[in-house]
C-alpha cells in the first residue's frame, strides 16, 4: 500500500519529496525508491 502512495506522489510531478517528512524523504532517496518503484509496480492510475 505504501508503495502505491509513494508512486502516486512521484507520478504527480513537481517536488513530491517536499510533501514527505524530511527523514522519510532521506530514507527513500537512500534506498533508491523512485527507481525501484518504477520497475516493480505497475501503473494503476
């Protein structure tokens, strides 16, 4: 569920990281969430 929410934020464009808690944005950057979610989740919207 969390992956889909993050993917929606990414697809909405703009600075989606600014909508997250700073620690959450840092963690997602460290694990390469944007790249990973683009490859493992199918678009559902």
